[in-house]
């Protein structure tokens, strides 16, 4: 896994997160929403998220 300096990430429970570096290892990510009309950042989701093994 290598750091993609174009994608910052603080979600340490994701298997693509590089931990203390706070970056993603993917070449690109897919962002989606769970709202019909998103208006704030909390309405968006990283659809590339995959749970890291060993996380509760």
C-alpha cells in the first residue's frame, strides 16, 4: 500500500487508510450520498470504504 497524497482520510477503521499518515492508499475513491438532496458534508459517504480486519 502506498500513500495517495491527493486523498486525505482520517477513517482509521478503513482498510485503505494509512493510519498515522492520514491518507488513503486507493488511486481514486467513490463518494456518494444517503440523502435525496444533500446540503451538508454529513450527507455524503465514501463508498470505497472497506472495514479493516480486526476492527470492532
